[in-house]
C-alpha cells in the first residue's frame, strides 16, 4: 500500500498532542510556527497497531503557505495529505486515500470529501478542471509528492493566512498543478470531519477589504481578463450571501480594484 503522510500546519504548539487531536493514523509531518527552530521525531502505533512515523519541525517562519511549502519539501511519503489543525481525520482515511491513488495511477492530485456543514460535494468521481479547482478547499487535497516536486509546484507565499492578502492559495496551487500538466481527480470518499469554524484568521465578512483581496487572489490564480469576468460572476451569484453586509456595486467595485493590486 502507498505510504500516506499527513502534512499539518499549526502555530505555537508546546507538545505533540495535535497529532492525537487530529486523529492521525499514518505518518505525519507537523510544521509548528513558533518562537524556536528545531526538529523532533518519534514513532507511534495507530489503532490497527501499525507503526507510524511522526516528525515535528519547529520554525520561526510565518505564513500558512510557507508552512505548507516547508512540509512539501521535507515530506517523505508517497502521497501527502494537506491537513489543518481544526479537523478530525476518520480512522480509515489513509486506506481510502492510498486506494484512490492506486486505482487512478494517471492522476497526480486527488480531492476528497470532508464532513463540513457549509459545503456539499458531488456524489460521483470525476475529473477536476479549472472551474472545479476553484471549489476545492485545502483540506480536500492529497497529491503524489514526487509529481509536485518534479514539476516545482508549491504554494504562493504571497497568499494565504499570515500575509494580509486573504486566502485562495489552494486554488492557485491547483491551477499551477494543471498548468504544469498534472492531472486531477475527485473521489467522494470522506476523509475527515470539520466543525463550524470559529474566528477565521482572514475572513471577517464580505467587507471592502475581503472583496479587494478576493479580486487580487483571483487575478493571481486566473490572470487579469478572467479575473474581471469572475468579479462580475461573483457579484451576481453570491448576492444572497453578502447582501446583508454589502451592496452589489460596492462588492463589484472592490473586486475589480483588487485585480489591479500589485504585491512585490
């Protein structure tokens, strides 16, 4: 069976309890952004008495995308699963992931389903293209490490939590995978449960700042002409979600303004 390694990004952890909290049952690499640098390594046995390798890299670097890139560079698994610190993996996640990659040898990236109150998923497996890639969350993503590293695809470190530029880094990552010729697939196997989020590190509502950053992240992902089209699409289709906080013209204006933002 292919070796699945979970990549967890977190901050200010003082022990290895995050591995238990997220119910890791396979090899795991934790990137702990804190106030020291160092590496810890130990082993543990999962619920099926299989020995697993656990590594924790403590780093003074900051930024979610930097954390994920450090994890990719230091990972050793055949398949890597992106994991947040607020999810609980199901016991058999690693078996389902390994099986999906073994049954789909032509695909480099596979998105799975997670139990999340605010999102629904297709019931059938299917290919993921540029449109579907915009709907995939980071916690759904698993990939063949060798394929991603060989194509030099990493998360954009100007995007994501900790940058002040909002989110969307996972969609940019997936677009870069597609542009590099990697193939993507969706499998409706549920790998984890995620509760309703608390205070998000960057989403504070559909205010002007969110719309501005959203416009910039879409420009970074799709390019300028398509970002303008998406700004109109978003303003129209998400109206019911933001109308209590903002109005159509303000949302569209700040989305378009964001597409012109430049970040060095």
